[in-house]
């Protein structure tokens, strides 16, 4: 009986099997047709992109010589950006053309191309090119443009669609950039390229990976070859030496929108090595709930006294009057934090081994050691007193300093603007002002600038150049990034807007405009480590502060010999 029932069910299972096979076949056919339609459309788009003809034209008249584009397509191309490489100077010029309608041509005349190169606000002037002998030399012509929903690159040899870019960044900035470049962001609506932001745990890890990449061409496990790397401006001494980045061919018009301080920070020996991203510097933040409102202390000693009064009046026994990160030695030779200490150190007469206000184009200037050594040593001797009386704790690192302030156990906090996001998340009532002087001189903070560096081995180099030179240099980009993370933008218009509407960030804006640009040479990491170790030792009482400072002055002067043009 069971076998009869089973046999009776066979036709049913056979029908199901046939139906399933039919459905699979139909799905496969639909997939194949969809793929075929996609391929046809892709080929049509590529064929249309090929109809944008470009090249360097040498005309019978000077005004007809230059980079020429002609749209043979029946449709307009949008967001057209023309890039010309001068074969004589090895420099690039960039022109935002906009829309190139069907059947129209566009000529960027040779004289205007070379004027754009020679008149950049940064960099030493390039000798003006003139005459047919120069114009007839090789000039590379490239163009990026919108073709329908896609972003395309075209040069005289090839045309291809660019779908994605890879950016390396330290994890905190990677979170901000991932949100900014996200699928539903304004950026993606305006720019049809996906951006994959790949994080590194620390800036030091990112720098090490970038250095290895420049030497070997290999990315660390879990990371792709980057098109753009986000890093601080004090990298440029090293990246210039390694020749690991491409000079961004930004137009003079775009450059005029960016703060000259930021441009100088990312320039070296007449070249711009990256497009500025954000500023940072150090200021003093007060917790008004602990101290009450009113004017900020005029001196560092006054801030410490007010902080101690606030601890007593609030019954806080495990707090500190003023939190300033220093940091104990680690396994990599780092200790201290000269960047956060700098306003105090400079007010006491200290300097970065004689470093003074740099000239334009990143030309560092150093005073002779006989002029700066006595005040450098005295500054460290006086700092030692702040360690002995417990004002500054040498073992207080960044995490501990932030926690003390956020938990209401530090009335005053000296920190960079990176801490503002956490402070705002706690809804703390704060007042921000400059770090007051500990000595007789003004307390002048250092200004650091983060930039977008275009990796010379980028897989999508044309799109990377377009992204950082045309898009991220705009004031809109600076304001959008500030909304995600409250940092100081580098575009002049955006800086003014933030200074007017954000009372907490406004003092940082003022200091970024007037602060001392942090020096940037190949020896920077070793020099900072030397200063940091000396800072920690004098605050911790690890030896005679005068002897420690004398040894640091000698070692730093010798370390920076190449920078000073010695040897």
C-alpha cells in the first residue's frame, strides 16, 4: 500500500521538479538579458565618452595654440575639468570648464595655461613659457567629466570610468570622512564615485604604513593601495624626500579660497604637497559649572589658582586644577606632549631649537644656537617647578586628561579642538579662550594642518586629483565636514562662518589664523621625541632639569643640521 501511495505521488514531484527547473531557467535568462542590457548600455556610455576628443593643438597663431577639447557626442558632458601637464616644467595646470555642450569645442590657450602655473599663490614662480618652440614640446592633456550618472577619465590614449577611490586615515578622522562620503550624503548625490575610507588605529600606524608603501609599493594586510592619504602637515618633509605624493594641480581661483597659513603649512621648497583639510591648535577650556562664569584667567598661575579654589568649593578630592596631557614613555620612544605644552613653553622663552616664523613656501628659519639656547634651557628649568608643585602630572596622558574634564574633576582643560565632540556630547557648559602665559612672553600655540595627500601610485589618480583639487577645496566641503566633527575648516569663507556662529570653536579659529605653523622636516619625528622625553623628565624630576635641557639643546641642534643647511 505504501509503495502504491509513493508511486502515485511521483507525477506530483515530477511536476514540481519541472516547475523549479523552469523557474531557474527563466531567472538565468532574465539575469543574462539584464547583464546583456547592462553591457550594451556600458558600451554605449563608453562610446559616447570616446567622442570627447582632446589633445594639445599647435596652431598657426598663438591664440589657437593650447589644450583643445571637442564634444562629438549628441549629449553634453558635465563637470568637465581639464588638466594640462607642461613637459618643460613638469608642472600641472587645472581648469574647471563646467559644461561642454554637444558639437562645441573648448580651447585653453597656452599663455593662460602657463600663466596659471606661474601665478600660483604658493610655490616659487615658474619661468613664463613663450614662443612656438615651447608650445610645440609635449604637453599632456587629460580631462575628467560626468557622462550620464558616471564619472569618467579621458586622456589622449584611453578612456575609462572611475567607480571608486580609497582613502587612508587615522580612525577618528576615518569615522568623520566615512560619514561625509557615505552613500546617502550630499557628496554622493553630487559626485558619482564611491569612497572607501580605510582606518588605522593611530596616526603613527598610518605614517608607518605610508612610509612602507612608498618604499615597497605594498599595503598592509586588510588595506588596499590608497589613492589619497590624510595626514598632518609635518609629514611633508618626509614625503618630499620620498617623492611619494603628487602635487595637486589646484587652480589659482581655488587656492585663493584657502587660508594662506594652511597653504604655507603644506608647502615645501616651492611646491604644494597636499590640499589642506582642517586646522588644529591648543586652547584652554573652562567648566563653568565648577568655576562659575566670568572672565577667563589672564595668567596660567591664575588659572591654576582658580581651578584649585573650584575643587575645594565643590568638594572634589580626586581632581586636578588644570588637566594638560603629558604622557609616560612608551615602547616606541615617545614621551611627553610638546604640542599641548607649547603655549606654556613659548611663554617661558622656549623654542623649537631656534625655529622662528617661517618664510612663505615653507622655508624654515632658525636662529643661531647662541641666541636661543639660554632661554630654551631656562624654560625647561621653570617647567620643572610645575612638576614639583603638582601642577602638571607627567604621567597624565590624553585619555586620562579627557576623562578628568568630562567627569567634572578638572575645572580647566588645555587641549586641541579634537576634544570638543566629546565635550558637546556631555552637554557641558564651557568657555574657551587662549592658553594664558606662564612666563613673561606671549603664550603662542602651534598650528597644525591636516591635508589630503595624493599617493603617486594611486590606482585612480585622475579622480583623486579631481576629488581633492576641485571638490574638497570648496567652502561647502569645509562647512559640511565641520557639521560632522567640530574642527576648524581651512577655507577662508568657512572659517569666517564658523567664527561667527560657534562661540566654542571661535577661539580656535582665531588662533589658527595667528598661531605659529608647526615646523615640518624629515627629522621631525626624532626632534619631537627628543623634546617630549625632555619634557617628561623635567616634570618627573628624572635628573637635573638644567643638565637635561642643555643636552636636549645640543642634540636637537645637531639633529636639525641638514634642515639648517649644514652638512
